[in-house]
């Protein structure tokens, strides 16, 4: 699974693995792919430094990257408290009532809620970059499109290419014009925030729109045959996220959630605004059903929704309340039927890729002699 891009980055397989777990990112890089650590949960620079120290020591000298969440435009003077004050009481009451209906316990005394809006604020992302550029990262990716121009320039000064996710050819062209080096074409099937266009349609559109920039295909990819299809569509690699959630190196810390992921089929996800306020593909649960019910108040726009539900989500996860328990995940969840280590997953992808290429070559030879 080698392409011009994989050769440039010095990796054996053109498989880019996005994950919030350092152990998974390191294992992907050691297995010949390219591990990309998600930084959004690192609101304290020292925590990110600790995990980058660990990652640097466990990648066997192989390249790895960092993914941040950074808006292209800065909103001045807005604090978390300002955003909190904008949340209507009706929505707070809806959260309380939904949790009470499922008998979700409170968090233990002194335990803070997990992810909050803080990780999405530009000043936090900039503090993450101040740490990250002290390390030999080989890629900076941004989940919200192109980062600010000075960040792109800062990365380029250090020889670090910049990638950005796009859900349409229009977005991709904007990324190209902002100086992005690699465009990730993320289709409708993907986990997390997605657009409306499926990967099979989106990938060649983006390839054509930004040529000769390299494109990575993302969304609904979890087999070697699908990787072969992505490369046939013009991509120079694939960007995989959901597939790593059920690996043995993943740190979900929730046996119940792992069981739900392993049991889910490809039709058991929903694109809902329940988690962040923007459409994000995730497991369908009683929580997403409640927020998507027309009888309810409906989700608030980003970033209000994320701040509103942060403590509730932490309570659901902390106490493993299964009817409400979910996570962002793509439609490829239907292929995630057993816990395997990262190396085994990569081996399965490469074998499947080889079989798919051999099959296409046989068809090509037959066509040439008919």
C-alpha cells in the first residue's frame, strides 16, 4: 500500500490512523502506518507534553503526527462563562429530566466533567502547538479545515506538512488556497463531524478539485479492498479513525461501550447534533433519540450543545449507563466484530489490499486478451 505520499513521509503503508490514544498512535506507526494523535482533550499543555514524550519513546523512530481542532477565524473576547450564560434553562431541564429517567448517578464528589468546550478554543489549540513543535511531528492536521495562516506558516517553517479535512470539493479548494499540503476527503459514512456526500462520490471530486495536491480518503473504510478502491479513485492514502476504537491498545476504559461497538451493525449509527451541536455520526442510543425527538427542545448550535451536555456525557460514561452510552463512530462499525491488536488490523488490511489488487489485475489481463 505504497504511494508517492507514503514514500515522501517514509512510511510503509499509506494508512493514516487518527486516534485519541497514544498507545494506538504509536502502534500504528510501528506497524508501518502513520499514527496521528488527537489533541482536543489536552486542555493542559503538560498533559500533552507527557503523552508526546511517551509517543516519541514508543514509535521506534517512525513518523507520527498531531490533530488539533482549530477554527480558521478567531472570535475575540468570548469566554467559556459567556457561552455558558447563553444556554436556555429549558435545555438544562431537558438534560436533567433525561438523566433522571434513566437513573444516571451523579459524578463522585470532586470528579470533574470530562471534555468541555475548552478543547475547541483557539488559545488552547495554540498552547498545544507550542508544545507539539518541540517534538519531531511529521504532520499537523486540523479537523475544522485550514488553521489560521500564521499556524500554516509556522508548520511550514519547521518542514511540517499541514492536512485539513474537507466534506466537499468547495471546501477542498478553499483548503488548497490556504496553503494546505494534504486534503482529507471525509465522506458521509465517517465517524464524528461529516458532510452530506458519500466517500465514493467525494473522493474523486476532491482529487480533481485540488490536483496535484495529495488526497486521503476517509469514511466507511475498514478493509484492504476499500483501500484499493480509494487509491483507484485517485487518493494517495486513507485516513482511518473508527477502526481503532476496538483494538486492544485503545483506552476506552468502558467494557460496556466496547461490547456495544462490537455488537453494532453498519445501520446502528446516526448523524446527530446531540453531542456537539453540529451533525456528527455516532452510535444511535436513547440519548441521541431523545435529542432528535421533535417533541424535545432540540440540540443547541455549537459550541452551546457541547458545553451543555459535557457533565451529562461524563456521568453516562462514568457509570456505563448502557441505553445512553455511545461514542462517535462511523458506519464501518459493522466490520468491528472482535478485539484485535493494531498490528493484526494492519496485517488484515494489507492482505485484503493484495487480494483486491490481484483480482483487478486478473480482470485487466482478461480484458486485454478478449
